[in-house]
């Protein structure tokens, strides 16, 4: 149970204020430790942000370190109502004349027999679909549909209502276009597609590609032109669709611009940190200098481009930020795409600029030896040491404050006793 004390009742001394002032002096070293702790935590957070920015730049250069990552293609159809197409990175530039003679269609067969109620259990007979024979007895049309679908014959069953009194009929549709499945049945459903033909016959997709006949069981063709997916939309015999596969230079420009943006984000962050204690840290200055040197790297054994400056790269010497001249870049992409790819991604004999940046950034962002990992390890050790000292100092200060409170309490008690004695003496002599 804590006691209530009233400062200076006997002595007139404001002991609480004195103790508070004394403790403020003794807490000065603790405040310095707390400031150090805040500094290390802030510095760790700052280097964590730097690490994230470096990783973003690393992702940007990794997207440019091989020609296959940079190279993409566009597929342009002259008549998208008949044909659309998409090209992936394995495609090659070229032009194709395509005529779509027929689309792939699945077979469809409808029973001649109709029924007034698809839920009445009145159907019996045998139905053979392909190699599967189903026997049914006293079932409804809906139940027969379920039996067919459960048999996994490659034909899907449903019902259709033609609107007449006996309007519910069995409809059988092939699950895959271009595949013919013969169907025969006796009993409630009499059908023989081998003899009578199909209500709607299965057809293959038939196209001419540069006058070469192509047949497929699908309207999406992925194996006709390497790296290109053809989607057949409509058939129009005698009408030719021109398909052009071209290199998508916009994708290369986008990758370069992403690199520029990620690089500038790091430089801007470094500028923003200039007023902080770690803003002039040697490790940060080294990173900036090394990246600037990598920007000006000249590659050997190249017939055309050998550095980023030729590609239109410019550096603002006031801010350190870089930019790319879009006109110069586009001219090179149009006239010397191979040279651009070699500058960025290198070849079998030499690394490109992206490879050089990638190797450097891999070390910087390493989870053990990277710039953030090492700084965090060092700061964590300092934070642990400071926290230990703070805990020890707080315990000592708590004891010190308690000691002072007891001392002043004892002083008050002694002064109170002396005041009582003085008052007693004055009373005796005052009455004599």
C-alpha cells in the first residue's frame, strides 16, 4: 500500500521539485541513449527503403538481361471479323496469307421422337454412343439425359423443346469439334446416324496458309505458325486475310523506361537523405558512384552501339537523374534493334549493360552480405546493447529516485520533530 506524502509541510522545502530537478540531471545520459536508439532504428528503416529501391532496379535490369525477355512480337490481322492472332516471344517476324474455308464444328443430333413431359417415366430401350451401349427401362427423358452424361461417351445430352404438344426431344452434342461419333438406338429413341446421317455433322477447321492446306479439330490453332495463336472467328472461302508478325519495339522501350524510373527513384532517395546523419554515409556514396560508372560503361567488340549515351541516355548533373531521348531511342529500335538488344543483354561473348547492373545489384541486395543486411546486423547489435544499458540505467534511476524520496521524507520527519520540540520549549518559557 503506497503512502501519501506532502512535500515541505514541516520544512517549507519543495522537495518534490528538488527531486524532479535532480532526476532530470541524472536522466540526461538515459536520454542520450534513447536518442541513439532512435537514430539506429531510423537508419535501419532508411537502409531498408534503399534496399527495396535497389531490388526494384534489379527487377528492371533482370527484365533486360536476355534478348528473349526483351523481344516480343505483335500479330496484326487485316480482318478481325474472320481471324485474330497473338504472338509470344518465340515467334518470328513474317507475313502470311490465310484463307478460312471452314470452322471446326461439333456434331449435333436430335431425336425424331418427342415427348409431352420430360419427367414421366415411360422410356425404355437401348442407346449406343460410339463404343458405349446404354440400356434404360422405365425412365423419364430427364433421367435418360443424366445416364448419358454420366457415361462419358464424348457426347453431351440435353433436351430441347420445339413448342409442339410432343415437343421435348433428346439433343446429343459432340464435346469436341471435328470428331464424329456414331449413334444408334432402338426402343423409345430410334436413331441411326450411320445410315441416316447427323442432324448437324462435325467438321474440321480448314484453312489455307500461304496456299498450304491445314486441318484441325479446333478453332484455336497454336501449332500452325511457331509462337503464334490463331483464333478462327468466321469462314469465308475465297477471302484472304493478311497476317503480319512484327517485332514489338514498344516493349523494349518500356523496359528501358522502367530501368530509368527505377534508377531515378534511388538517386532521388539519396538526395532526400542528404540532411540526415546517414545521408553522407560512405556506403551510399559508393553505391551512387558505382551506378554512375556502370551507366557510362563502353562495351567492346560491337559493330554499332557500345554505350547507353548513344542510345539517347542523358544525365542531369545537378540532380544525378537520368533520362532517355525517345526520338533517338526509337530510331535505333527501328534501324538497329539487334544492336540495342546486344547493348542491353549482351551475347555469348560479352555481358550487356543489364548483366553488369544485375551482377552489381545482386551483391548489394544479398540477404547476408548486402548493404542493408550488413547495416541491419550492425544496428541490431547496437540497439540490443543500448536497450540493455537503458534497462540497467532505468533500474538504477528508479532506485535513486526512491532513495531521494526517502531522504527528504526523513528530513521532513526530523524537521517536524524539531518544530514540535521548539514549540514545546516556547510554550514553557512563554508561560513562566
